[in-house]
C-alpha cells in the first residue's frame, strides 16, 4: 500500500468517482458523472460510446488535459500518481514519463512544419535532453518498430508527403519514443480506411504484447472494440453504463444503451436485411 | 535547373517592366505639374534669357514630352541618371551620399518593428487577459496615429522636455548615429510595429489552438517549447509575408520622418526634389523605392516555400 513497488503491480490507469463540471451556476454542465475505469499493464481497454458521451474527456483527464475552467473531482491515478488537483510539475512528469496519447486525425496532430524524423525525435530531445544524433538513431529504430518501410529516408520527409495510415504510425512511434507505460488512443483508427484500421489495431496489439503497454482505446465502434479489446466500458452521458470482458458485452449486452449501440452497427443492419446487389441471382 | 531559372528570369523581366511603367508615370506627372524647373532654380535672381535657355537646352526642356522621356531613359539604360538640376551634381553621387542615413534609419526601424511587434504579439497571444487587452488598445492607437504626429510628440517629449535624445541631425560615428536616429526610428516604426503585433497575435492564437500544438503539450514539452518550438514556427509565416511589405513601405514614410527630424536621407531628398521639379532626382529616388518594393516581395515569395513545406510540392514560388 505504501511502497512505490506495489504501485507498479496495480493498474497503470485507475479512475474513481471521476466528475467533471464545466461552466458555473445555472449553465453548469456535468460532463463526467462518477466514471470508474481501470487499465493494467498488457491490457487493452475499450471505452465505447456516442459523441459527447464523455469518453474522450475521460481519456484526456489522464494526461491533465481538462478544458479551461473545468472542475474535476474524484480520482485519476496514473501509475499511482494522483492527477486530480495535481500541480503542473506532476502533470508534466506523467506526460513525459508514463502516458502518451494518439489522436483521431494524425494529419492535424503531427507538426506539418517538421520533418518526420525531427517530429519523432522531439520527445527525446525536449524531455530527455538527448543529442540530435542519438535521438536520430533511436528514431530510425522506432519507425522500424511501427512497421514503416525505409525509415532512414522517411525521417527526412514532411508529413504532407505521407498517407494518413503512415502518419498514424509516425504518431505511434513518437508516442513510444519516451517508453510510456500507458497509451491513450482517442479514436485513433476512426479516420482511416478499413484495411489501414485493421493494420493499426494489429500494431497496437503487438505493442501491448511486446512492451506490456496498457492501452485505453476510445471508439464509437463497438464491433471494433469487441474484436480488439480485452475489456469494454460503455459510456453514456458521462456515466459508465456497462462494463465487462469484451466478448461478453458484445454478445450479451445488459444495458439498453449498449443494445441500442449494437443495433446501430452497420454490420448488424446488413446481417438482418441483406441488400440485394446485382449478380445475387 | 531551367525549372528554377525560368521563374527567376520571369521575375527579373517583370521587375524591369514595373520599373519602366512607374518611371513613365512619374515622368508624366512631373511634366504635367505646374511650374518649370529653371524657374525654381533662378528664383528671385535676375538671369539673362541666354542662361535660362542654356538650362532648358541642357535638360531638353523644349523637346516634346515623349522625346524628353526617351532621352532620359536612354541615359538610365547606360547607367547615367543625369545631373541634379538644383545641386548641379550627378544624381548617382547625390543619392549614394544620402543612402547610408536612410538605410540605417530603415534598418533600425525594421529591427524595432520585428522585435517589438513579434515579441509583444506572441506574449499577448499566450497570456491573453490584461496583457492582451493593453496590447490591443495601444496598438490600435499606434496604428491610427500618423507618423508626423508621432514624430512631433516624440520630439517635444524626449528631445525638448526631457532632453534624452537630439531633435535634429544624423550624428557622427555609429553610436552617435544610433542615438540620433532613435526618435526618428521609433516614429517610423510605431504604426508598422502595431500592425505586425496584431498580425502576430492573431496568427499565434490560431497556431496555439492547432492540434499539433496539443500534441506537444501532451508530450510534456515545457510551455516555452510549446510556444516557441511548435506554435511559433507556423504562426510566424503570415508575419514574414507582411514584414516584407511593411518594411519596404518604410521608405515611403521616411519622406515625412526625415523631413521632420532634419535628416539628410533619400526621403528628404525626394521631398526637396519634388518641390523644385528636380526630375532626374525624383525619378531616381522613386525607381529605388519601387525596386526595393518589388525585390522585397520577391524575397518574401522565394522565402515562402522555405517557411511552408506544404507549398514546396507545388514547385517553388507561385
């Protein structure tokens, strides 16, 4: 309980009774209402819900990214460090050493003015004080690790010369550069085509195995979550309405909202009412 | 190679065309304006008709307009800008002696504009609140105040009342010149610095809201790294484009500032020359100003793909 060694064995991310309010008085809005969530090393936890359900906001609290003027209560522990009410120093430490985040639109989230190599190296150079040469070597092996071909050449190119899928790999490489224990993926595959989506999910699963990463995966796609995650939390209006092992939630949903989400899946619609397409006869 | 050389050749060609067109327009304007150069020259003195005629002959003043222009142009093409009517001195020599003062004044003002405008602009964008509000109010006033008013206000406060800076002259030696040129440079810089400040502020507010800046925050970069290492790189692009225009535009404002502060630069020379219809000088000074304008635009255009990687794919400058 008191030793820091024990904390390593506990969940990498744990939130309890997490509440987030924005605005004041009459116009105050509760964005999160008692969210409890945990993710251990080597585990992929899916956070599923529709837009505005608070899933991304929950994820952001784990790196101290609450909106301006928001009031946060409850608990967010990242590798045992409490972030609710934490000072800037503590937040920076979590961002630099423990958690990393990837986003829905890598084209917007990768700095368009930096070459790929410089962008990925920045994490090591700015937060670890590595030399340019040392960081550059590490960048090549990181780009290789996330499955990008010809990393030496790629490091010299600019983001606009790469596809969205490649940029998401670059994003992941830069997230991995500081050897985080927790990877937060905010709709990280939503903007990608199906094939690329599958590749990125495969990559995340591999990284979970190889690096023992704890991954929290935010998505509105319950199918995808069921196929890729170990456990799923379903969120609605800032509340976790259902949680459990991925397949269980997917196959035997208990909460009506989960059932509604499942019914809205295009794959289900197709299964129940197959579209007659030319050549079916 | 030719892919790079051809646009450059086109640039040089268009520069020549712009210079030709402006020189014609200025020449025409001088021709149409009332009064004749020799009457300014001999002002008040009794001069024989022969002397007057000699001056008229020397400057081809009795020729028709077009042939006057062509004669002048022919000289310019051969590097001969003619003799100043009022100073009886080669125009090139005259201008060469005036350029250092103006160059130093404009350079001084440019440094003030960029340093103050960009620093305060970034600060306002980052801090917002009171700093931002103050910057907006002060820059609005600065933009709306004509440079001659600023010049007089500065003179009366810092030169006459407080006596910190000289009110007149350009000084000798670098340090002394800098001291003499401080008030003129501030007067010259003020409204442009305000414009650069506002542009920097708006652009940086936009840049600080960009997703890739959020990425830098999530990666745990320090605030100054986020601002100067990430947001500034993109935020400064519109400012560079503006700075080229603003700084070359200073050459026009120097006419006022140099006159108010009694500086012997290009600007005050132009004013004197226009007053007495000393057309070889007017032409030469205006050609210099136009050339600086066009060239600084060229530099900004060439710089753009350097600053904006996404513009490079489309084959260099527009």
